[in-house]
C-alpha cells in the first residue's frame, strides 16, 4: 500500500568546518526541525511522524578559492 503525506518543515542548523589539508574540510553539523505531527493508517499499522526532531550530519568538501 502507498499513501502520500505532505509536510512543511521549518528548522535551524549549526555546523563548523575543520580544514584538514589545503581546501579539504569536514563539517559536522546538527539541525533541529519542527512540523505538524501527522499519522497515516495502513490496515492495522499506523505510521507517525513527530512534530520535532534532530538530524545530525557530516559534510566532506573542498574549497577551491581562498580568502
């Protein structure tokens, strides 16, 4: 079974770039988001998304320009 759920998320994030070599960096971050909590019902199962949550992340990148 398949159902669509439309949500609008709002949030903030914070991270820091650690430069390892020349322009190569690692950026750990965490984001907090808020939305209206919703539920979908599939036969005897219920899928629920929370109204508030955290999302950690790590980016690896390269900066081609300098200051």
